C-alpha cells in the first residue's frame, strides 16, 4: 500500500507539472498570436479574458464528471484535452475564432485543475501528511519549464503552430503515461450525484474567502510588480523584470518546501505566519523608493502568500464527501479573484497611487490571516471507495 501511495504521489505531481507546462508554453507565445492575427491591445485583452471565463463557467461541473466516470479517468481525459488545446489557438483564422477557442481552452484548464487537485487531496489523506503545497510547486516548475522552451522557440523564430503542436504531443504522451498511477476513486453505491453546477456550501465559502484574498494579492503582484518598481522606484527594465522574476521564484520555491512547514505548524498557523510575512513584505514595498528594497519586498510578499492557495484547495477537498466538489467550489472562488485582481488593482492605483494600492493589498492579506481558522482540519464527510489503481 505504501508503494502504491508513493506511486500515486509521483503521478499526481507529474500531472501538476504537465498542466503547468501547458500554461507556460502558451504564455510565451501570446505576442506571436497578437502579431499573427494583427490584434490591437483591446482585442488581445478580450481574447485573453476568455480562458478565465471558460474556466469559471466549467469548473462547477467537474464534480459531476468525477462522479460519473471516476477521478482517475476524469483527470486523464481532461489533462489530455488540456494538452491538445495548447495546439489549437495558433490555428485560429481570426479574432472571433480565437475567443471561442480560448473559451474551450479555459474550460479544459479549469476542470482539469479541479480534478487534479481533488486527486491531490485523496492522496494526501492516504499519506496522512501535507503534499498540496509541493504539488502546486510542481505546477510552477512545469510552468517555468514550458516558458523556458517557449522563450527559446520565440528567439529562434519558430512558428508557434509548430512549437505548440510539438510540445502538445510530448506533453500529451507524458501526461497519459504519468496519470496511469492516479488512484481510481469511485462513489459509494447509491451515493447521490453532485449537481451539474455545484453551489458552494457555507464552509466552502469561508475557505474560498481565504483563497480569494491570497489569489487577489498574488494576481495583483504578478501583473503589477514590474510596473510598481518602474513607476515608484525609478527602476530600469532589468530591475523591473527582476521584481516579477523574484516574486515568481519565491512563490515556486516556497511551495516546493511548504509541506515541511505545514507538517510542523499545521495549515492555520502556516497561513497566519505566511500572511504576516507577506504584510511585512507589503510594508517594504509601500515604503520603498529605491529599486532594490522594492524587489526585496516583492520577494517577501511571494514567500508569505505562496502556500495559502494550496492549503485552501486541500481544506476544500476535506470539507465535502466528494473532494472534487469541495475543490470545485474553492477553485471557482479563487478564479473569480484572479479575474478581478489585475483590473481592480489598476482602478485603485488610478484613483489613488500604487503605494496606496499595495497597502490595500496588505490589508487584504491580513483578512486571510484573520479568517485562516476556516482551514482547520476536520473529519471528512462521508466515504469513498477505490477501485484498483
């Protein structure tokens, strides 16, 4: 049984890495799409909004799919669709087609996100220790790897249709092979199927509120860190890029190591300690008027908020009889936060200033600290059965 659990852990870590690699591969070729289809910034912004909309709409349906065909089959099918979806946007003949394709692309991304996190929760239960932070760290590793290959392809002038087609094929094979080791979780005989659109319970809403705060701070920092150190501290392009890179690297490393902290402190204390560290980083950011302190502040901010979102997914999966249903509820809330964060940050900065905006973000993180008790472990509701893995 122990070997099976370790095999399952490796399998789900590989699934997270493949999922991240698809996202990273797409992100680096957006300029190619814009140039290829002659999109102005407004049209590109609309197109890039579509994946999040597709994910937001489709994610509540993931629990129903898991109930019908099982967690392993659902994850394998959705991961395959997500890999194949990488190759399609570059084939779009025009703006309208690109938007439609991106809606489906986002639906595949979001539903696979739900099922793979549910698999992570199940394996975490089997092992009796935290693994969710590390799994999200593997997503970051995959994203960085996909982005790195994309940078090389872009620099070499390789057509995105060729680049994405080849990468999609490789990731499809890797994903299908790796995901064979996932646990095959089945509903109990007579267990009622979740609704097609699962409405989050009060417990899930409380957990999701913590994730909403962390995702909002994360999304705002990823999109505005480079702008902040440029406009507020007078940084050049290199230091501006370093602000984002340092923040992203701090997030990735902390997630990879975060399970050790969670096992020692527990999820509630970990969120509170991390949130306070992020607030300290936010204070450095707000008061920085030179580039180096600004970059250091974003590093602290990333270190502090890195493990909060993975812990909300784990808590959501524990709060319902079917982990996929709880994860879907939390994921829907966090995706909504990700949709809102970049734009709302810009509006607040326009009405006030960037330092005031990041002071507000620090208060939002403090809200996650205050409500972290919602993540306190509780006994799973109901049971599940497992077929042979």
